[in-house]
C-alpha cells in the first residue's frame, strides 16, 4: 500500500514513513493523537503529526532519559516523570530496585489510554504497584510539591502548546525546589542541529539555578537529525564522576556503563552550545 505519513520536522525538512495501518485517531482538548503501524519502525505514536515514539527505537530515548540520572544518584527512591504518557520512562525507572515510587504526571489522559491499548510493550509499567499516574499539568504539580523527589524526568513534547512552559527558567526553579537536597533532573532538550539557540538558553538557565548543568547525547533515528540532547541539572552528584564499574548490570539495549560515560563526550559543534 502506498500510504505515507510525513512529519514536517521544520519548514525545510520532512521525514516520511510508509504506513501499513492506522490503529487509532482521536482529538483531545490538548492534541490530535494517532497510532499508526509503519513498515520501517513498527507501531508509532504521533501527537499533532509529530513522531513521539516507535516500537523500533523507543528504547534509546527511554533508557537514556532515565538510567543516566538514576545511576548518578546513590539511592533514588522517589521519581517524578512529567509528560511521558506512553509509559516508556516508567518502565525503565521501575528497573531500579531502590525506587519505591514513580509518579507520572501527564496532562492528556488520551495518550495513556492509546499507549495502553496499542503500545503494550512500552506502556507495560503503568499498572505496576510502584507506579502512580496523575492526570495534571506538570508545571502546576512541581509548584505544589517542594522537597519531594530525588529525580525529576521531563519527558515532554516539543516546546509548543502545553509543553512550552516545561522549557522555561521559572519551571526549572520550581523543579529545583521540588527536588530533595541532593536531587537532579533530566529533560529531553531537542536537536543540536536544529534547536541550537534553545539548547544554549536552557543550559544557561539551568546553570543559573543548579550548581551543575550537564548535556549528554543519544541517537534516536526518528527524531529530527537523529542526534538528540538531554540536559541534566544536579544539586550534588556529577554524572561524569560516576564509576562505570559501580553501575549495576541492567536489562538495556542502548544504555551501558560505557555509554553512560561516552554520552557526555560532546563533538565541538555541540560543546559550543554549553560554553
Ligand atoms: N518521547 C517524546 C518526544 O520527545 O517526542 C515525548 C513523549 S511523551 C508522549 C510527551 C507527553 O508530554 C505528551 O503525552 C504530552 O501530552 C505531555 N505533556 C505536554 N505538556 C505537558 C505538561 N505541561 N504537563 C504534563 N504533560 C505534558
């Protein structure tokens, strides 16, 4: 069948995927949700025509947004995920035995329901007894919870619509206050090719609020340009000082003790952004 989905990654760039089946379509008060089956990447979640995750490459993003931070902390117990309604980050956080509770705050119930129905291998952790799901705005949630979480993961859509405030200095200040004394946060912060001003601004904001800001990289084939950044703000522990020998053996396909270390090695064109 010659049916194609085209994501306009920006005004001058598209990614196209041949679709074999449309599994879900819904318009919620927040966005249009679609799940399609693609020939190249398998089932894919789209929000407002933007690729969020696919069963073929989701492991890269979900392992990196969770394990780099969690393995930086000696004993993370309470974790907050903002966004992340597909459940992939919850699934990865639950691999850490020290975690007593992982709270997911997702603004759109529709994303969670679509993922539970059509992406069970990604959403499988959402019904775990250690997982708590709250339907709310993450911006409001962090304001209302001081000194509560050891790690906060910002697994958001791009900085438009309800996610725009998740990329601002005011939000990072509230994240700082919502973290425990030695806590840290990790956020997905877009492409080092196409979002250079945004990344520089975020690093500057995080540095002005946290004692330490770090940028790390991973390759996610279905995101614009492939190469993707994650930003960490940390109150005490430095992810670059973690002893790779002390990282527990984990059931992962991208993250490893070597990747933990090398993901902080930035090519010069990315290093420019953190200067
Ligand atoms: N891996 C993805 C990516 O980078 O493309 C992110 C996936 S996850 C599905 C993003 C989620 O963030 C969406 O389900 C969206 O509804 C949610 N979201 C956006 N703004 C939010 C907010 N202010 N509070 C809580 N959730 C939010």
